[in-house]
C-alpha cells in the first residue's frame, strides 16, 4: 500500500469514499445531506493536507491532517480518516494512521488530538488505543447516531515523540 498526497485528479475517488460515510451519519458530525461540493470543500479545507491510500491501483482510503487549533494550540495536530467500505479490514486505516503520526511529527506537531470520536465506532477506538491514544474526555450523549440514538463522543489524545521515526 502506498500513501501519497492527494491531487485534484483524486477528487472523484475521494468523494466515492467519503460520500457514503457522510450519508450514513454514523461517525462524522457532518450534515448527512451536504452536497458533494460542500463535502469536498470541507475535506480539502484551508490548512488541511490531504492524503490518499492506494492499493492495487485503486484509492482505498483518504485522510486529512491539519492544526487542531490556531495560536497557542497550533502545535497539536488533528486528522480525519475514511476507508473505502470495500477495503475495510485490510489495514488501510492503520496504515493511514501510522503515516499521519509520522507526517505530523515531520511537520513539527508535538501531539495529536481527535476531538469527537463516536464511542460506538469500536474499530476506530481500538485502533487509536493501539497507537497510544488515551481517552482524555467523554461527552455524554453528544452524538445523535442514526441507529443507536444518543451516544457518547470521546476526546482522544497522544503526545508525539519527535525523536522516534514511527510507532
């Protein structure tokens, strides 16, 4: 698997991955009815570095990396990741997460924070924990899940050791 910066030519493949996830409404706090243009403007928003994961000549995942906050919080990275449904269980999310940790270190970030991990997203929670993220906050009933009703959201955080090339 190769992970590389996204190009404008990747837009259709990225939409094919993020569109169904947005429409499902189970993991992102985005309007389920947002248009493709709105979704792409969000994914490629100002200050975001966007990457794609390729396997066997197809784009199977995408993530963005940016500063979680401005000013005094600019040293903390934030990311969003989505794997194609057809590639679930093939290590795409782990590869993107590991790539993002290295990329964040290389860009000078000192920590990474996920602001709103839906607690019912078990696979993501387990992955982040396996990569050293700690749950530092729980927001009770903060996410309106289409199947489970109101569920908790987690704030997950880890320091990045700039001396270590990867985890």
